[in-house]
């Protein structure tokens, strides 16, 4: 298996609920740090939104592995940010049996 080219800086973010002024909570995204990754297309499809068509593109993002519990290890329900692009993490798995890299299946929503 070829060594991935980790040439894209990605901000790993986690959601956090913060109290709002009305007694409820707002969800905000907090940056956990920068990880370097390789972005490869997986598949895409168009879906209907209430007011406009929306494309959901799936990608595979490969990053260096990190120990379990580390803030640098991505998990499901977190996301990567690349500028204005946002990639929601759907799954995380070891890329090979050596455990050097992780492959994350992610989804980006794009308004068409």
C-alpha cells in the first residue's frame, strides 16, 4: 500500500453545547488542533432540500494515527474544516495493520 501524501492542513473540530440566553443551548464547534491529511473523493449524490437542491459529496481523508483518547485522534461526530469547507466524520478506521494512519469517511454538503 502506498504511503499517503498528507499535504492538506485540516482543523479538527468537536461540537460543544453552550447555554444561550433563553435557558437552552446552542451548539458551537471548537477547534482541537490542526492535522495534516490527504483528501480523496469517494462518491457523491444529489438530494432535495426544502428550498434548493443540495449535493452530498463523500470523501476519504487519511491522517496520521494518534493514541486512543488523544485530542488529535478524530472520532465520529467530529468534523474537519478546510477554509470554508466542512467535512462531517462518518467513520474512522485504521488504514492498515501497522496502525500508522487512519482513514476517515467524511461527508461534505454543498448547496447546488
